[in-house]
C-alpha cells in the first residue's frame, strides 16, 4: 500500500528510544571539512544476526564489496557497522579495498571480534581512496563514546547533502524496530548515496531478517530510487540483537520493518532541495506489474510533471504525455483513449480527454497539500505499481513552471 | 562523426538566403498572448516532394497524426506546411483532429491545392483543442505575406521556450539546403516540442528525400532527444522544390542535410536554460552500438555529470558511476577496471583509476571552453555512439555543483 508519511515535510525526525543490545556513537575524524561529524559506529554487544541489500551499480564501492562478502557470502553475523561520510571510497581499486579492510581490522581489534564481523559503509566523493589513518586514529575515542542513546548522533554524522537527520521507529509486541537513514531527494545530484540501518531487539535468524528486510526495501526504498540512478554506495543493513526474548510477532515485526523503511523513504524524498510536495504516483490497469512500474517511473521522473507539481498546476497533459513517451520508447501497452487520471483524489481526465476547468480547479486546490497522490487508470490489465516523487527547486521552477507545454 | 557546432553558444543564427521555389511568412493570430507571432506558413509554388520523421510518443498530437497520413501513407507530396505555436492540439481527441483538418482545408482553398497537400504542425499547451477559427481567420493575410525571404520570420514565429531562432544552411553543387528549427535544451521542461523544417531546391523524389532526411535525423536530432523524452508533437519535415535543375550531387546533398540537421541540433542543446557548455559524449569499445548508446545517454542524462560540467569540475567518478548504474540496471557489459576517460582531450582515468590532480587540472582547464568532448573507452568490443548534452541552470547548479559525490 502506498505510504506518503505525515506531518511537515522537512522536520527532523529523531526518535529517542534506543534498541536493546545496540549502542552507537559519532565523531569527527577529519574527512569532512571543519569539525563536522563524519564517522559513526553502531555496535551490538556480541555478533548478531544481520542482513543487507546493496546497490546494483556495477561500480560498487570497496565498502559495498566487503559488506556483500560478509552478508551475502558469509554467515550473516555482524558485531558492528562503521560508517563514514566525506569519502565514498568508490572507483578506488585495490587501494580502496585495503583501506576499508584496515578500518574493519582496527575496529575488530578494539571490539574483540573478527574483521568479518565489522561492516564498513562510506558516502561522499567518488575516486578518492579512504584515508584509513584518519578513521583508525579516531576509532578508540569513537568506541569509548558508544552509548545506548547514540543513534541520533549517528543519524547526524552520516548526513551529506541531507537537510535533516532521518530516524523512524515501530513497535511489534514486545519488540521495536528503529531505523536511521541518509539520502535526499529524487533529483540525481541529491540521490547521492542512500544509506539506511535498521535495528531490532527481536531474536531472528539471519535468513528471517533478510526476508523481512528485502520485503521492506522493495516496498519503500525501491519505490524512490529511480531506474539507473543508483549510487556506487547504496546500502541498507539490518541487525537483530535478540536481547528482548519475548515471543516474536512475525507479522507485526515485518509490518514494523515496512513502516520504518517507508517513513525513512518518504523523508528522503521530502528532503529534495526545494521540494515542497511529496507526491505518490499510483498506476493501475497496466498490462503487467512491470509495465505499471515503467509508467509510474515515467511520470515520477518527468521534470515537466515535477515542475507542474511545484507550480500547483493540474497539467494532466504532461502526465499523459510522459506515459505516451515511455510507451513509444519501450513498447508498453497504452491506449490514450482509455486513460483516466486523478490528482489529489479529483478526476481530471476521463477516456483520455480533460474534464474541464472546474475539475482542474478542484485538483489545483488539492495540490496545495504537502502530500497527495496522482493516480492513473490505464484500462488495459491488472498491473499496479506506485512510487514516490517530489517537485523541483524553486529556482529551477521559477524558470519553467509558468510555461505550459 | 560527432559535430559540436562552433561560435558563441547562444547567438541567433539567421541565414538570409531563401530556397528557390519556396516562400514563407509569419503572423500573430492570437494563440499566444499579446502580439507574439504564433502562426507561420512555408509554401512551395506547386505540390513538391516531401518527407517526414515524427515523434514516437504514443500520445501523438492531432497534427502529427495528419502529417503521418499525408507523408507516410500518402504520395509524399506537399504544397505547404502551416505551423502554429501556443497550442499543441494534443490529447484533444476527435475535436482536435477536426480543428487541424479545418486549418488544412482553409489553407488548401486559398492556395488552390487539396487539403492532403497541406501539413499541419503545432506546439504549445497539451490538452487544449486548437482554436481553428483564429488560425483560419489569419490565413488570408498570412498567405498574402508569403515571401521568398520569409523563413527568418517563420523561424521566430515557431519559438516557444527558445531563447533564439535557429536556422542553418549548406550547399551542394548548384543546390542548397536550408533548415529552421525550434526546441531548447536537454532538460525535459525545455525539450517541449522539437520542430524542424528542411528545404532544398534540388529535384528529388519523395523516397530519395526520405532516405536523406532519415539518415540526417539519425545523426543529429536523434543524438539529443534523450530516451523517453519525446514530446507529443515532435516533427521534422523536408520538402524539395526541384526548381534548380542542375545535376544533383547526391552525396554532397546528403552531407548538406546532415550538416544542417547537426547545426540545428547543436543549437537546440545550446539553448538549454543556463547552459554554458555544449558537450559531446562519445562512448567507444562497448559490446555493441546499442550498449554504447545506452552508456552515452546514461552519462549525458546524469544531472550529476551535468552539474560537474557547469562547475568545470573534472569529476570523472560521476561519469563512471553513471555508466555503472546503467550497466547494473540494464545488464550491459561493463568492467570498471578497463575504463579509460578523456575530458576535453585530456585523459583523466586509466583502467578505472584516476590519473591524479595534474591530469584533472588539465581537464579542468579544457572544461572552460564552450564546446568540448567527454570520451570513454570501455575496452569490451567495438560498439560506438555519441550524443550531445549541456550543463544545467546556474540556479540549480549553485545548490549542487559545490558538493562532490
């Protein structure tokens, strides 16, 4: 089900609750200019069940390659995640791998675990080898600072272009799921890297955790990262401490993972530079789910649609044209004469034709809300998909939104 | 061969030469606000050989459907083209078709030909039926104004978001090819509709003309219109009056068509809002031409790359990451360790690794030029493709270009 989030678009969301069995901390190690925090650690008391989902970018960064080894090929146990901003350590070859490994070795030595139980994550500039000496030098004081309440500081330290830190929480019976994330917007320069970390105190096996995480990512982060815009470093890692030993409400916990990921995903879209609206694009009636997905992304990616959203202009022609272009290019089943379109719950197109100024006025009123849906019914089959999008910058928009084309 | 154009990026290009056998004129009929010219006609003295290439958008506008009838199913003879701005007459169903047909009938009546010898073209707002009364009312004075020197006025009347009119000319022996175009930029809101009209005085059959036009479009306009961004109204029409009866230098004339289309295409890219650079993206060594094309578009479309171009930042990591993302998504053959990259002729990446600050400084110097190339060698096969791109707006860039990710 589509989830648009709630409340003001750009408010920092800090959930103070810690998660039993986890501690976190953040510090500055000099990768970012000035004294900006750029290094964080999340650690369990012992190696715990862990799972990960990673970028499909073929230029995967060194830390992503190491995380894959640990979580996809290894036993799925992690003691800690060490995350730096200021340097992506991507396109850095064997020097980059060596640097990431040194960080893991140093952290493992201090924590008393094996390097394979430490997952490295990086975000920042591509093409620069991680300065492992800076990171390793800061690790002792970082680990001394570990605290059950440290997640908020970690959420801040992993920010790059983010305007606000991102954190969400859900409960399922006796257990809790807490997530932090970084990433901003749907506009490519802001997609940069998306990192998210999910922690639960429920006792789960690595494969149970992997199943819940994969389903949650599919219904959240994979609804915002536009085709082909994956960064070299995108990473989502989940860890389960198992320190609250009550019976697990598996369905409730899976819902909790979904909810936390969806809240974080909505925050990432809302954090687009100049974004004033968070819009769900729902396509129904396509020939297949894959075709619905292609149409939904065609609308959500269209800068013409995104400027119309910013301008509060119910310019349905741009919505239908974006689908027509995708259909022509990719050979999707599409018949303009069967298309219905709703904006903010108001029908503006029926059977491919506009319903006139009154319908558009109602839609324009609905477009003043910070969160609303654009819904399309294609009248072909049963394929459905939804994605989240936002509008473009005001500066950009001031040039483009006044011209209807 | 890649063509980047020459001279200042944004200068109007008006070629005063007319083309024997053709006249043109422009006027204001009230589709655009104020007294802006919004209606143009290009007419031959008699029905002449004509050919067209049209949008692949499945929401093709009424005028496009009529042009296709005339040029793809008909005999390939046209007496005139009637072009309006201010209204795309797209997504307008049967009412839109009727309006476009009325315009053709009225023009045919005044010119003394059949309506099937008049091609209609429209650009502007989608979803509004063309006000045919306004157009028909203006046709008598428009046709009275027809002049062999009228093309310049026509080039101005078809502008929408364009910052300058676009015109180009090439000679082949005794014959000439002149083209006018409208369209601006690679950023979607500016792609709007692309229209181009090519005129020659050479005697050609419709099928000869079609072959030359198709080849020229493939090497020009199809190198800038990014996948899926086709508008509902994109149209390129060529007409050959045959009024200069010297022997035709077919090879020279084909080159002339290519050159005129490439100059117009380069002008369209250069007309992107805030665009300060026109950049050719050349990909070589891909597994196939199709894969080279996919990689070239992945680079050319990347807002991260386009902001780096604007900032004069030889941020090769963004170039390689854009390819890695496309490779991961589309299953293209890609090995980061074999990738070489040149910016403005200076090699900055070899075997996937950066060549250091000195190489980047040389590239940064080259990036100050208004026109330059980004070249990538993938080291896989023999697939080659090139496309043209430009940078993004300064406003947009001021937010994004300073952060390297």
